[in-house]
C-alpha cells in the first residue's frame, strides 16, 4: 500500500505513534544527552572533587527522570510496532545489553558516591564516568547499525564506530553547554573550553555522517537531492552548520559579566539536535526499519492502536508537564550539591 493510499484510507494511527516515538527519542537525546555528557566530562583529579560535586549537583534532580523518555520510546515501539521491535532488538541485543550495564553503573555510582567512605568516593565517580561513556558509545553504535540497515560488513562496522564517536562528541557538547549554563567561576570557564572542543568534534561527526549516509543508502541520496525538493531540505544542514559556527563564536566570548548569555549555547545545541533528528527522520520516513518495513506494515491492529492511543493521550502530557515543572523548580545555578 502506498503512503498516500494509507493516509487516504484512514490509516493515520501509525503516523501518530511514529510521531510520539519521534518526540520521545528527541527529548531523550536532549535531556539524557546532557547528563550523560556531564558524566563523561567529570574530571578525575583528586583536587577536582569540589567540581565533580557541583557537576553532579547540576544533573541531580533530573538525570533519573530523563531516562523515562527512553522507556517511553521503547514501550511505544513494542506496543505500536511489535514486528519492528522484534527486528531491531534481535539485531541490537548485545549492544542494548551493554547499554543497560552502563545505565546500571551510573545509577549505582550516583547513589553510592554520596554514601561511601571518603576514600571510595573517587572510585564511584570513575564508575559514573565509565558508565556514562559506555552508555553513550553503545547508543551511537546502535544508531549506526540502524542507519546501515543492520549490516555486519567491515564498512558498516566502521560507520558504526564513527557514529559511536559522533554521538559521544554530541552528548559531550550538550553536557558542556549545560555546565556553562548551570555553573559559575572556574568550573564555568572550564566548561566553556570543553564546549568549544566538543562542538568542533561534533561538527566533524555530523559532516562525516551527512556525507557517508547518502553514499551508502541510494534511497536517502535520491530523497535529499531530488529537484526541486533539494532547494528546501538542504536548509536543514545549512541551519545546523550555522548553529555550530554561531555557538563557537559565542563561546569564545563567555563568560560575560553578570553571567549574560550563559544559557544561549545550550539552547543552540538543542536546536542542532532537533535539526539533526529532523534530517534523520526525513531520510527514512515512512520506513521504521530501513529497507525492510514501513510504519503501516509494522503497525499493530487498528483496534489495538486505538486503545493504546487513549493511554498515550493521558500519559505523554503528564510526563511533559512533570518534566517542565521539575526544570522550573530546579532552575538556577548548581552549587555544593544544592540550588538557589
């Protein structure tokens, strides 16, 4: 069934659910992305304990709730697109298991660092850092596998490695800009340097993926470079590139007196993440498993989707409202494991 015929016949429910999945994925990438980035950036020197405490304080009220969006995305995939869930998880079983190990390490280390003896605190901080890095690398690898259609050739594995490094750079970038916004003085100045370096690395990763993806996926190439659509869709990478350049210029001028403009780098990176996600979605929609299944072929029965939609209409706004409320309550600078 063609896409247009599907929409005309009223099969709009798969479109709604893929939209909800897309929302969950991009919100997760932004919110858990910055706290994973903060974990990766933890300095491990014995004299850095105070800065590590402040960095962890900056994500303390949020990091656990941020992972709710990952659970929501996987839950929607399982319930609304069970056949796609089977294919994806079958191919990504091992990296998904490694990612869960990383998330468990982060959760255990976050709690134990506050309860352990002073002599063991650094070890738990190292565990938190390693768990963050492990989680990020596996997420990037899984993204690469998805884009490559779950190929296992050497070229596909090299692309997955590139994707793993690119996602790690991107999460480090948004984590550093979060710290620019949430910290002060020496740590903020350090975060500015981290953000500049991570931003340049992330830009290289984005450019590499943008070049390689159309070359290895002919369908993606045709979609992006078909006239006259090319006149509009190339605005996405153009705006993304301008975001990187603008942020680099802005970071060179920070910090400013009275902490002016300290939040702009973070929100610029949020815009870059959204543009990158739109570009990825445009490359493959309506396929949910590249080259194998589209959203109508993978969708659950219509009656099931209608029933699930009732729950989604209730749950998703509640999660959005709670997330917005928590960020409003804990706005401001993080200092000494407390907020003001």
